[in-house]
C-alpha cells in the first residue's frame, strides 16, 4: 500500500512497484474503464479498502484525460496532450492542490 491505496497488479511490460497481472483477467485499469460511467454517476461511494481508493484515484485521472481531449479534433493532438499530461508535475496526498485530500493521508516517507 501507498497513502492507504492498494498497489494492484497491472497488465504491463514495464517494471514498477505493481506485480504483473494475468493477461486473461481484468486489472485495475480495465476495471476503471469498465465501470467508469457508473462510478462517475454515483453520488455516494462507500470506501471499503485500499483498492476502492485506487479505483477512485484512477477514475479521477480518467476524467482529467477526457477533459484534456474533449475539444481536440484529431487523434494525434489527443495523444500529444495525454503525453504532456502524463509527464506534468502533479500534487500528491498531503500537498496543497491534491483534489482528494480528505480521502488520502500524506505519505509516511519519501519512498512511499
């Protein structure tokens, strides 16, 4: 866990803190996209654990991606904007400007 979020397995070829997920099963990214519409329409969402917090954070990120792309007319422009978004500095829990401050505690250490 990091900042009370679960580090869920991912289908990826890149090394990182998450364990690799089975290719034939849904990972947290698949789940975020699959349930995106329902999750953004929820008025209240009962958080039962770290995986729920991870899902909330990823849903917020998906919304940010859609907002960046909503006025763009071509795929290349959207890819350029999403690459820029992925390399942009962002606020982490405990910092001013973090949008979900009440839900996520500040990291216990710099490594977290």
